[in-house]
């Protein structure tokens, strides 16, 4: 019968299609242009291709079926490009930037802290307590850390901000400043990058006088935002997120 003669051919075609099917899903995801800031280790490394924040975003996009094309810019330029529609997404923002945009769920949280040498026995319970000590902070700290911190900084006679955060570590560990202000993971990273004659292993005290600072991704498209959120939930559930934290920060939870 004709059916009997054709059946082996259909079986062979079916087997070929089945073997080819995985190739469809193995193709790279749809590319997306994603802006980010300049080097800020361990969150964003100098190449812009690696880092805690970069890899979390990259894996969340991948889980959603997209290939992240990360592009580094100074913050003001990145925001201008996003508002002009030249980027699909921009990392590391909060809803305070305004605009009619679509914000993701928080994908990373920064923890700004005050750090002192434990040998000094300094006690800091509030932002106002900083007025009694010399303070070195990161650039624009007086803008982003809230009204109380800004007021303290404006009336403080010995408060300075530095564009290169390793300078803060140098000043603290050489006892040239009493307190440094910065993200705890950034401070820890730069403590390993000091020149040999500066002892970055001296015990320090971390003062948690600032609230956590969750960061989001801003999108120009609601559907892409929703798919990113789904990808983020996926890597948080399957262990990928925690593995990235351990890789870059040596911790399993922020």
C-alpha cells in the first residue's frame, strides 16, 4: 500500500525535524542596547563586560530571551540617551529620575555606610554624628544621600568628596580622615587594591546610618520591562543570582 511505502519516509523526516529543533532554541537572543555607568567595581568592572551588576542584568535578560549589549557612558549622558530613545534600557537607576518610563523590580541593592577604623572606637548612630569627625565621601554623596546628609555636608568644615573612591580607603587606612562614606562592597573591593605600604587589613567598623538603596532598570517599553522582570525572578529562583553574588562579593545574599 502507498501508506506503507511512505511511512518510513515520514519517520525519517520527523527524526530530522526533531534533531533540528534544539538548534532553533540555541540561537542567541534578540539583542538589546543597555546603558550603564562607568567603572564601579565590583558592580561594574572597567571593561563594562563584567561585574556583579552587569552579570545579574545580563543573565536576567538571557533568561527572558534577550542578548544584552552593554554600553558604558557617564551617568548624565546615559540618562540623556535613554530619554532620547537611543537605549532600550538603562541600569542602576531609581524612580527619582522621573519621566514617563517603565521601571523594573529592584535587581540590586547598594548599601551606603560610614566606615571607621575600629581602633578609634568611634560611635556613629545618626548622620548628625558625622559633624564631630573629618569625613571623606564619594563624589555627589551630598546630592544622593538625602536632605539630612546634604545639610550636614554643607555646614561641615572638614567634609570632602572624591571622584576616585580608592582615595577614601587610602585616607582612612593612613589615619588622614576619621570617616569614609561609600557602598560597603565598593569599600571592601578597594581595600584589596591599596599599595603594599598601606595596611588595608586593619579592622574597621561599619556604621549603618543610611537606608538600603535598591536600584532598578528603566525601560522605554513595558513589554521588555515585564520580560526582564520574569527573567530576574527566574535567576533568583534557580540559584544563578546567588552564584553571581558569591562570585563577585563572596556572599550569597545582599
